[in-house]
C-alpha cells in the first residue's frame, strides 16, 4: 500500500470516528432531555438542559450546537422560546 492510499484510508477512518462521536454525544444529550422531561406535555426548559448537560461534561457551546443539530434532525423543537419539546 502506498503512502497516499494509507493517508486517504486514515482520513476516512478519522471522519467516520468523528461522525460516530457526534452521534454518541447527540444520544447522550437526548437522554438528558428525556430524563428531564417530566411534564405531561413533554417540554423542558432549555436552561435546565444546559445545566444538566454541564454536570455531565458538556460545555455550554457544545450543548447549544447539539440542540441545534437535534432540531435540524427534527428530533426536538422549541415549542416556545426557551423550551424544548420532543417530537
């Protein structure tokens, strides 16, 4: 195997690993959201999610980014400003 092929393969593996890590973090944050959702309407205050995520090793920036990604994935949405609701 030549060097270029080896580097290409290594880059592909790194991309796959980053994707898996992102998926794992999204699942972790969604678990936090699920645990905080005790309201019968399935809503939780965004600030509560940020605080609990911080307790679990997430930075505020990472939490905000992951919330946006979960919104893009159509898994959650903000029913009213500052409140997250699962779909």
